[in-house]
């Protein structure tokens, strides 16, 4: 039988009605009581629009309070939110809308112009819903943790994107696991610059209502805005990926963060050691983590006491989670498997993908890593990013880490290119300062890397391909050569 809890937003509105739930850079804010009232009113207007329990409702929007209200409104109805990436093409969106059986699409004002090309029964701009009348309906007072809450699509680096099923329980246990590791302090305020349609951004919203914690919401990441917020707005925690951390360090210059700032939660794959050491030098408390859409955000994270001693590690599994390495090689590297109540039950209407990914309750992550003798996980690579050259395993993240340590190199992406002799050879793509030449980079690589790891080619670019959460898309690097 599914566990039942009070509706999390209603509970916070009862416990701390005047506590700020969401704050914007311009000083506007909304309390938990106001958020509950607005979300419930919005839910009744959505019912007028035809939304009912079990409806699959698409959300295509940038970060905004209106988007947050709509997400909570869906939970009061018992509808399922299908979170859509605003950077997708019309064809990509139509694939996901069709695959997820979306009947009604809610869009931001800036996305509304695309709705004519999107194949849904009805597309309505988020603020237009406010013009509808409220339909008298009973709203959920409780949450069944086994009930489906959201569908989020994987990035689709291998084949078509898959719709990851998230129950309320998956999101709940993700929030609880994070709290048990990082702690929850009275003054906490979490800055959300990652997109809310991405699991990393969405999970901050759930932590907010579970903890009773304010979220400082940005429409998008900007290093100066984030650094200023940390220094002047009482931010205690920020979620970032590597390129964001790199930009924050550069923009920070000689400044430092206040003592009240306690966590830079870093996800999105292995970070170059040079960046982690720069952060340590500036006394920025970086907590590396490992997670994916299928785990409803982080599932392995460094704790505060280990952050500086275990640079490069993703940490240990959160309290409700388990971790193992499947079929490790002689170096102890194998595929990372995880298990826990935050892990998805599978993919929407895709039994083949579900049975392949979930084996006897364990999720095969597709990532390679090893566990040291103290139980700390080190993520080495995505299995699909691994380069096998002449029988040797080459990890792009290792090459990226070395090249990123060269002064003047801003960003690095490495991938494998087919080679008739070796099978594959690594090639590197870099964003650099003007005074750095390919010859300098190649010379540095030959000094620091084994010969078979030195990239066969070096390409200088103005920017690297990244997804909406600023995560490097290695699978798109070779497309740049065409």
C-alpha cells in the first residue's frame, strides 16, 4: 500500500505561512501561504480548461513564479506534468508530446509563438489561464507517494529520448536524502539558476516545500548575478555544473564568499581537478555529486567533512540509496549501478528500455566509475563517451582535466573519432584566450599525457555545444567538423 503524506505545499503553508517560498532578483517574493492560494486557484482554472486527474499536461517555459504555480497546481489536481526543454526543435518537441500522450500544453509567453507547430489538442499561455473562471472541484489534501507526478525526457545521447517516470515518492526521497547529507539550516536559501524543466532545477522546488526553504529564482544563469546574490542576498546553497563554477571563479576575482555560504553543489559529470583546486584556493565549498534524471537528481554526494579531502570524488550514496560497481576491470572500473526510493520505476510506455536499465531493482546508469578503499565513488566517464583506441580505454574526462589545467584554456571537450588503424582516436575541442595556440596546447598535452591519449587533432571554437543545464554534449562535438 502506498504511503500517504499531507500535500507538501499545504503543509508548509500551515507550518510557516509567512515564510518566503520564492524570491526574485528584483526583490519580488511570494510566501508559502500565497503560493498555496495561487496554486489552488490556478488548479481550479486548469480544471475549467479540461485538466483532470491523470491528464498529461506539457509545460514549455523558462524559469518563472508562474511556472512554479502551475507545477503545484497540477499536483492539487493529480495531473502529470511533462517537463519540456525550451531549447528543443519543433520536431523534437512533437516527438516528446506524442510519446508522453500530452493533451494540453502550457507555455510561457516567449514560447507561445511555437504552439501553432506543436501537435497538441490545446496550447495555452501560462498567464492566459488566469482569465478562466474557477471550477468548483475537490483538490488533493494528501499525496500518495507512489502516484506519478512528472515525466522528464532523457537527453537522448543514445537513440530517441525516453520519458523518465517520477513518482511523488521519488522526488520526496531525493529531498530527504539531500537533507540527511547536507543538513537543513534555518537561514538556508537555495539559488536556482538551472532550468526548472531539468531534474536538477526541479528538485530545488521540491526541497523548498519539503524543508520550508526559500528559493532564489533566476530566469537563467549569469555569473555576475549569481556571485552578487551569494554576497548580498543571503544565498547559502547553489546548484551548478562545471562550466558555471568555472565562470563564477573567474568573475569572483579577488573577492570571497561570506561565511554563511555553505555549499556549491556540483553535478553534470566529472570536473577537471584544476577547477576544483581553484575553488579550494578561493575557499569555495564545492560538493561534487552524481545523479541523473532517472534518480530524481543527486544520489551520490560528498559530505561537508569530506569535500576538501576527497577532491574529484562524487562521494558516497545518500542515506536511502545503495551503490555498486558491476563487473569491474583490473583497475576496479566498471558500470555504476544504483538503487533507492528516489530511483525511477522506468520509462513511459517503453518496457524494453525499462527492462534493460533496471535489473533486479538496480538501475544501470551507463556511467563508468570505481569505489576507493574508503567507499568513495569516482565517476570516470559515460559508457557511451568511452574511447577505445588500439584496445586501450581512453577517458575523455581525463584528457579534458589535463588540458583545462593549462593557463588560457577556458573550456575543453574531448570525443572519439573513427580511425582506420586504431579504431578510434581522441580529438579535442577548446575555447581559449586569444594568446593560446594549437601548438602550445599540443606541446602541453604531450608533456602531460601518454602518447595514445594525446588528441589527434585540436580545434579552437568560440563555444562548446551544451544542453539547457550547461552540461557538455560530447555526442555533438563531431558534428561541428561537418
